[in-house]
C-alpha cells in the first residue's frame, strides 16, 4: 500500500485477530490495521484507500470540522453549516447532515456496502461524492492531520473540537454498542482498556488532540472545547461565526441555540441517523444523540478505573499546557 508520494503503510494488528478481541468485536473478521508511522488504527478498507484521502482535492473555501468521534462532531458541523448558509433551517431540517456536511472517512470504517440498502447507499458520503458538493463545503473527519491532504490548514478553515477523554470514552462505548458493524460485546471497563491501549478504530486519542492544540494559534484554526459549548453555547456560536467571517443576528443565535438543544437534536431526523437506524445499521434501544452531558463518566467509572484513566491522561499530557474540564457546575 506504500507509494513514492504517500509515506504511510498499514499493517494488521495481530491482537485484533486473536481472543479476546475476536469475541469482543465479532464484526471485525479481518481485524484492524495500524499506520506506520503514526500508529493510527482503522478498518482494513480504509488502509487500502488511505492514499485517496491524502490526495483528496481541497478547495480554498472548504470548512473542515475535525474531532475525535463523539466529541461534538455533529453538533459543531450543524452549527457551522447553518452559519455558512445564512441559517437556512428549512434546508437543514429536510436534507440529512450526512449529505450537507459529510464525514469523509466514516464509510471506510467497515465493509458497509455488503450490508447497506439502496437508499442508504445513495446517501452515504463516499469519497467520490465530495466533488459534487457545491462550495463552500462543510466537511468532517476523524482522521489525524498527517493522513489528510498536506497543506489543509494553510488552505482551508479548520475547526477542531476536543472533548475531555473521560466522557469521550463513555460516549464512544455506547456508540460501539449501538452500531452493528462495531458491535462491542464486552463491559465498559474492557472497552476503556482497549481505548487506552489504542486498539479501537480512530485511536490513539491524544496525538490528534495535541497536534491541534499545538496549532491553536494558526489563523486558519479554531480550537474549541466541547465543555465550553456546554457551558455557554451562545458565546461559542459567536466565536464560530467570527472565525468563518459570517454575521449572525441575536435572533439567529437564539434560533441556533434552540435548534441544537439535546432534546430537539435527538428528535431531528436530519441529524440523528434516522435513515441509518431504519436501514438496520443499529441495535435497538440506543440513540445516536445521547445525553451530551459533561461529567457522565462519574456514573460509569469504578474508582480503580478512574484512577488508571487519570494516570493515562497525566502521562499523555506531560509537558503540555492542555487541560481538560471533566465536570461542570452548570451546563446547557
């Protein structure tokens, strides 16, 4: 998979072909692959197509939303799309966000084509569909910067959203329980161990966050914290609008705030994966838009697990001034 102008190779992670991983992730029949260098973990389908992402044609007026999964990706991209499109709520409520602001890499986290209905195939954001989007495009990605097109940040506006790793782990766990092609068959504690050991898709967590933090002062980078959005969404909406060079009126801000409230968001078919759920891609009893709360990890972590995660966080943040808020006294 190597090429003269693509300096990354992908090899299968041996442990993902053995027990207990095979029992915990029965859908990963081919295991997972890891990049060299970088150690980014993803599905073999992505590994076979990674160069296409590296060579992806970018446009000067693109707006990119970058996150670790379950860190406010949908929330932020909906706000960015609406701000970029003069708060056109009629379009936003009638065209799925996966079409309006697609995530360029989610179709490569599984062999989805064998399982997708024809309706779902039409709407899923495969890489070859991105050229047909009209400018300015709002695009999302969970990939690390080095696997994205070189010069992305010097060319396009990039919004990076970071969520504290404790709540990210919990939300990612429920996501793995919900989506059938992840289908995790274990406990949250076992899941957290895979997370820390970088044996889940889209891990490792820290290198991508720290790289974005290092570039937070770049004129084309807006670094946001999920927790700040929970604490004062109006302030963050204004910040996003200013970064994008757009003006939002007080009335539009209030409409945006109401639009993205968790209760309203969870009922909005445009953003809550209604089509995917109807197509049988998810297990019953789960919701794509979950609690969205800061501090929910306290309802899930044992004292011992919390201690080990604290040690993992401290080790990875050593030498960095990046700090996470893991609890809020007040949140929207």
